[in-house]
C-alpha cells in the first residue's frame, strides 16, 4: 500500500518522468480526498476557527500540488497521451471531463 500512497510524495515528489498506473493514480487521489475530509472533520470537532482551518488546509494543498500534478502527468504518459494535456484542466467542466476520461484510459505498453 505504501507504493500507492507514500511513494508519489516521498520518492516522486516532482518527478514528471516515467509512468503511473491507473491503480497508483486513483489510490493517491483517494488518499488526498480522504485526508482532506479527515482534516475538515477534525477541525470541525475541535472547534478550530474557520480562518485557521482554511490556512492549514491551504498549506496542505500547496504542499501536495506538485505531487498531484506530477502523478497526473505520469498517468497521462502511461495512457499514451502527452503530459501537456494537463492544460485542458484550465477549461472549466469540459476540460476536466476530458482529463477524467484520459485518466481512466488503459495503459499503453
């Protein structure tokens, strides 16, 4: 499990070369989603002020932005697409849907 959750952060922090399997990409994405949800719940239960919670959440998002971008680029490369297609994410809704399809695309050997 460490291969899928911690390796993109510890070993491939800003590694845009290579490939990432669908399983590795989606487990890392799930890990980020669950981590953000847990942090939100903990802040809500602990009664942390909204501004402090937002600041801590922002710091975490900034710290994990590059690993997320890197694993997305590696996932696109594994599907046989150019990592430059990540720029489609700048197009609201339609670009995100196209990227979602590319992320689900089977690996090219």
